[in-house]
């Protein structure tokens, strides 16, 4: 975490009250060895306490006037490493389908039209990248909860994994959410950005927006959503590309 982010976390913790200020203080302690290990990872105390304080609070939403004139693209700029994605891209994603499978009652294959036909949510939010930049953009798409409702999660499902088309540093990009964040009102499958179809460099045809978390959770080029009981046994087992490769926190609360 760079300085900007530690400061921001302190500020937002202040807004939540004294309890979370204590947690913010923990960011300093957490830099050292075993304590840090205990604080990070799925289901850590730190994460659980922070989320308990948040409840179902919404990330701040902005007005059209606040939108950034330039929203930079970061990480992968294409999903073309995946032949399936590439052939659909060549066809404007007209035949593309999102797969929803794993621990669900009804595995789904949803076209872009099917996603557009669901009730839509539009939100103007600030994207914060750990590399130290932010941008405000407008996102539209169905809530993930609507799609999960159609698929029907089995009782053993605890996580949703977002499998992406791209490779980053030669490895498949992926991310994951637990059921609380998956059902949060601002967790959407965005097929629109700033009033246009999601551009290729921002993750066409759909990307995740999970607005209470940092940029790396906002998976682009999502091809498949898999419901799982555990994140163990999948790639590095930490629930996401950056979590596995650099030890970034799985709960990336802003
Ligand atoms: N599939 C995929 N999703 C991704 C990434 C990526 O490289 N591949 N980069 C992440 C990071 S670190 C950030 S900051 C945002 C960047 O989104 P943008 O390109 O729309 O700015 O996407 C996130 N989601
Ligand atoms: Mo990022």
C-alpha cells in the first residue's frame, strides 16, 4: 500500500468511527511477518471486522460532472490470448456467451442481449488502482445478484470466481468475491462504460464492478463465473491473480 492509500484508508476509517480507526492503525503493524500473515488472506480477522462495520454501505457515487475526461486502461488491454474471446471479438461479441457454472442448480450461458434484458443498474464511481491513480467512470449492467438468482446457488457455494480471457505476465487473470460482496447492490456485470459499449481495452464484452474494492478486483474480459465452496486448489489458492502473484489482500476494501 502506498501513502495515498494508507491515508485514504485512515480517512474513510475515520468516517466509520473509532472502531475502524483501530483497524486502520493495524495497517502499520501488519507490515511485519507473522502478524501480517494472520491479517491477510480470506477470512482474516481484519477483513471480517472491517466488513462487519461496513454492513451493506454503498461506495460513494458521483455526478456526471465528476466523470474523468480520461479513464486510463491498465493491466491487460485485450483478451486475444484466448482464441474463443478473439473469435467473438471479431464478431462484435454477437455470439458470445457468459458461462455461469460450478455449485449452481442451473448452469447458464447468457448472451450479451440476455444480460442487457435484465434490470440494469448505472453507477458513477471512483476506481482506485494500487499503482496510485484514480478515475471516475460510469458503469452499467445487471447486478450480479440477478444472474446468481437465475442460476440458483447451491448451499455449499461460498465464493464466485471470475475467469478472464487474458493472460497477465503469462498467467490467466482471475478474481473472486464472497457471497456478501457478490450480492452487494453495486456489484454489477458492466457491459457499458461511460454510456458506450465497454471498450476492448477496458474489458469487453463484460467486466466486474465491485465498487467497495480496489482496481485489481474489477476483473475485465470475464468469460465464466464459477461458484465454489473454497478458493483452495485454484491457481495459487489466494483467490486472484495479484493475490497469488504479489500477495495483495484478497479483501481489497477502499
Ligand atoms: N482481466 C483483467 N482484469 C483486470 C486487470 C487485468 O490485467 N486483467 N487489471 C486490473 C487492474 S490492476 C486495474 S487497475 C483495472 C484497470 O481497469 P481499466 O483498464 O478499465 O482501467 O483492471 C483490473 N482488472
Ligand atoms: Mo490496478
